[in-house]
C-alpha cells in the first residue's frame, strides 16, 4: 500500500493512502535506521512511502520512494546527523521579521543556500509590517530590494491584519510549499490567516529577549482549498548547513557565482587569492557585504564545533 506522509510527531507518522485517501498512524520498521540514513528523522513529511498494515489498525513504513528534493539542516543535538525539514516540495516560504524578533541575514542566507543546493525556489515573506516603525520599514524595504536584486521573490505582509495574505495564497496554489522561519516570526498566525479552519496555537514574543517561543512542535501537511499543500514546520532557532562542500558553496550564492566566473583562478575561494573578482565586486558594492559575510561563515561549517551556534 502506497501513501503520502502528512504528519510527523517524532515517533509516529501519519500517512494518507493513495487508493482510499485513508489516514493511518504508522511507525518505522525496526531495521530502517540501519541503512546508512544519517538523519534524526529518516522519514519526513512529504515523503512517498510504502506501508504494511497490522492487526492493531496501524501500519509499518517499509520503504521510502526516491525523493525529488528536500530541505535539510544540521541537527541541533547531534553534529554528525541531519534533520530533514520536508521532502518533495515545489517551493519554500521563509517567513522573516525585521523586528519582534529580528531575523538575521546570516540565517536567511543559510536557508537560501541550502535551498539552492536542492533546487528549491524560495519566497521571502516579510511579516509583522504593522508593528514596524518608519525606520524599520525603511530597513525592510532595503532588505527586500537586496534579495529581489539577487533573484528572490519578496513579499511584505501582516498576517495579523491580513495584509498581503491573498497575494501569498496566489503563490501557493497548486504547489507543495514548506513554510519555515525562526520561532516567533508568525508562521502559525499566517497559517490561521490562510486557512481559518486550521486554528493553530500562537504565542506572544518573549519581552525579555525579543525571541519567539515554539508553538508548533511537529511537522504537518495542510491541504489548501485552491489545491496544493502547505507544510507547517516547527520554528528554527538556528540553521546549521549539512553536507555542503566548501568548493560547492559559490554556486549556491547566485551573485557570487555570477562574479566568480571572472576570477583569475578556477578554484578561487574568494577569501585571499589575487585576481578575485568576487572580492572586487564586494568592494565596489555589487555584492552586499552581508551576503559575503554569510558566505565566509558557511565556508567554515565543516568545523564541527560550530554547529551549536544559533544561526
């Protein structure tokens, strides 16, 4: 029996079967973890799987079909393992906030580079515009202009007021979209605005640290009325990249890749080499300093002591 994993609570997986559209609670067959899958969650929401029902009315997942792509990050608990956020997606929406809490450009760039590595388009949704001062709105406009110039679609919205939500819904129609972002950026509020029947729990921002608190504790695939799915995921406090080799990294930063073709050396790391067109482009402001710093930060991700830092 084949089906789609629509929910992952850690130990149990909810699978919607292809034939009857029946929803079954499943566990992983015991030997699954012995097949070299270095992940804290060998099965992810969005996976196509085969299941074998048992007498208790539940089932065992016996096989995962090949994935077209996935969004992956380094596990915050075990440095040598990964955590797959979602599989087989058409696009990702990264919800970011200029304040309440502030999303760092390093976090944004790490997410974008990881998505590029697996050929997943990303929409940047700048939420909580209703809370921003005129100076913060100006800063948001500059950030949106930066990422738009690089080649990413950007959208300003207020999930609480409903501003921009209709426009985002148009972008989601007929597609499987993973929704991600730091804790506290308003993902649950946004989903409640997109899907009023979802009734997801929301929480206030911690005043002491201007940080978000987790309200979503598991990943779940929600059906959209106009077709398609939205994958709700727990808030991420950090985004450690996984299995990206330093020599590959240039190609995951669109503008750095563009200028790298003019570097004197083919294997230029854009850190110290003479004739580096990338560093020249940074000096001449064709590449944003923040993006270049994110690139440099990711170059040293192979250093296992870094994985615990909150990016």
